[in-house]
């Protein structure tokens, strides 16, 4: 099940890039406006990020598959909290 909100780490995982690369993408004029800015950082609606991906990175489009893998952020060694 896809969560309704994404932070930089989730976006990095979705795109398969580093959080530093996400920071660069956030600076683009065509990047979605954050849903809210919290003390921990900016948060975006997943729907807005998926629309941006569809429009700007067509090779990354397609439904995210739930493979049952409980690893989130394999690049960062974190575990999903909904496992």
C-alpha cells in the first residue's frame, strides 16, 4: 500500500537516487510544491510526486509493486515501519 506522503528519503528510494540528488531536484522550478514543511523537513503528497515522475521521468513510471520486501531505503539501511 502506498503511503499518502513522502519525504526526501522516500523520494530517493522511489527514484533510486541519493538524497543529495533529491535535494537538487527540489530546486527545480517544475518540482511540486511541498504539502507541508515540518521541523524534520519538507513533505510532499505522493500523488504530486508520482505526477512529476510521470511527466519528467517516464522510464520510472508504472505502479509500484508491493513485493513483500520489508526493506525501505535499501540504499540507506532503514526498515519500513509498516512491516
